[in-house]
C-alpha cells in the first residue's frame, strides 16, 4: 500500500522541480539569444537597411566595415563578394573571394561554394576561359548542377553548340529534359552547314533536331531550305507545309519560300491558293504582302487588289489598312486622294514604331526576328508575326 501511494505522490512532489528546470532552461536560452543579438555589429543592420532601400553602394561600405571587425567571417566575406559582383565591381569581388580561398577554414563544401562564386566573378568580368575552367572542376561535387548551368550559358554565348548539346544532355532530368533547347542547338549547327552548302551535315543535324523535338518548326524551315537548294522542290513543299501541324503561326516565315517551291514546279496557281487558304484559315498570319505581290504577277492588278481587300476585311489591322489604302488610292476621287495619302503616311510611320516582334518571356521588342532572345536568352520566344505593341 505504501509503495502504491509513493508512486502516486512522486510526480506531484517532483512537479515544482521540473517547472524550475524548465524556467531556468528558458532563461538560459533567452540570455544566449540576447547575448548573440548584442554581439551582431550595428553595421550589419545598417547594411541590411541599405539593401532594403536598394542602395547597394552604402550596403557594401557598411558590410565592409563589419568585416574589418570580423575578418574571419566566412559568410560575410562571401556575401560582400557577391554584392561587389552585383554592383559590377568585379575586381573587388575577385579579390574578396580569392582571399577567402586562402583561409585555412575554407575547406570541402565551403571551398566549392567560394570557387563557384569566383567563377561567376570571372564570367561577369568577361574572363570566360577562367570561369569555364573553374566550373568544369566543380562538376563532381554538390555544386555540379549549378556549375553545368553556367557552362551551358557560356557555350551558348560562345556559340559552341556541340559543347552546349553535351552540357544540356548532362543537365537533363525528368522534370526538365532540355530537348527544346537541344533541338535549337542542332538547328544552329545545321544553319551554319547550310550556309557553307554542306548539305549532308545540315540534313544530319536537322534529323537530330527533330529527333530531340518533333515540334521544332525551325527544323522544318531549314529542312525546306535544304531541299529547295538541292532542287528537291516537292520535298521542300512538304517540309514547309509540315509547319502547319507544328505551329501554324510560323507559316508567315515560309510563305514566300513555299510559293517559290511551287513555282519551281510550274504550280504558281496552286502555290498562291495555298497561301490564300492559310490566311482564310488563320487570319493572324502576316501573308498579305506576299499574296498581293504574287497575285499581281499571276492575275493582274484588279484581281490581286480584290483578293487583298477581302483578306484585309477578314481581319483588319494597321498593316492591312495601310495596304488597303494603297490599293484604293489610284481609283480614289482626286479631292480625297491627297488626304488619304497623308493618312496612309501617318499609318506607315505608326507601323514602324508600334508593330514589331516581341519576346513572350521578357517582352523585349525588335523590328528583327530572333530565334534566341538577346535580352533573356530564351529560345523561340519571339512572336513569329509582328504585333501591335
């Protein structure tokens, strides 16, 4: 009986002891936190405040003063070097990270991280060869994926497409296969080969591009060019026509080429009807000018004008209205002709300023079409037809 009573009373007797121990532990932890908070230099908070205010110059100066007080701080030195690079002070960033590499405490994962930052400094400074060597040396550790992504960027910048393909294949995984980019790299190689009239190499690389991405419209554009250059006009028509199933918007880029492939077979009428059919089916295509010019040769001014007017009325836009006014000008009442010509000139100037290609990713605008956006470095993001901005 006494033993049972003791078992019941023991937790009650020890309860104040447990409470006191918990209170004491909490006080000790709080004192530790307060002590650590007091040990953080005021300059660190000033630097953080400057970053919030987007004043990177003041942030760098404040952080540099903190490091003078704590020169062995790995994290602060690493961060200040990155801040220097962000500001374009690449020499300071390189010196900062080189000094950090010389520290005996910078080993293993820490060393790999500093090397990664140092390589980015070199890349930012334009010393791409040095950056490449460091990134190549990081491919076996925890920084391998990040290093390969930078190597891929370097190889694209250098237009070294074979190495870019190799690196993209190493980076490929279930969530991101890089097949879209790989197809573009093969297209770049094929385009260069075609320029040199090396048709076998061009055809081989187009095959690899379509193997990587069967919906690569650029591959079929280049394939059509290869077939046309070699006199295989039916095959050229087939290649250009395949773009309709891949992405019909890119038909604008091959409209005239498709017509010429038909014309080379003596099928001008069939080629013109094909283009008219495309515009009737896909009114957003920019084919009005080529259709009018080819219809003018085949059917004469009156019928060509009528075809163009009907297509413009189907989907009127600035480009169409500009063309429509030009067609109507010759038959217009002399009293209205001067004013109409003035209106057309104004629309023409507006076309040059507000109708252009635009990157769907970063919204960079250009009068010239790019497969590789020069602003965000994304592939095939430009609108294939000029749009009103």
